[in-house]
């Protein structure tokens, strides 16, 4: 079961959840959301930053700079949502 599904099941059940289990569930949810967000950013940037016919050297340099900045953000999202946080 995904972290989102497990969180939904825990919220809709009649049974109280132990604090330690809630912490683990929220950590898994945070990690899954971070990975999903990072993958979505990576996918969108990958398509828009590729070199195409007709790109000048300056245009491609700007695309590379956008790609590099985007990958920095992707890595930051992954680092912030990593479990366990160090």
C-alpha cells in the first residue's frame, strides 16, 4: 500500500493510532510526496531543456543553466524529504 493509501486508511479507521506509528506514517508520506514532486519536476524540465535544431549556442547555454538550477531544486526536495532526516 502506498503511503497515501496507508494514511487515508489510518485516518478513516475507528482505531486510534500509536504516536510512533503516526510518525512513521507521516515520514513515509513526506518521502513519497517528495519523490513524486522531484520526479515531476525532472520530467517537465527534461523535455523543455533539450537541444533542438535551430538553437543558438546562447539559447542552449540558457537551457543548460535552467536545467542545472532545476536539478539543484530537485536534489534539495529529495534531501528535505529523505527518511531518516540527517
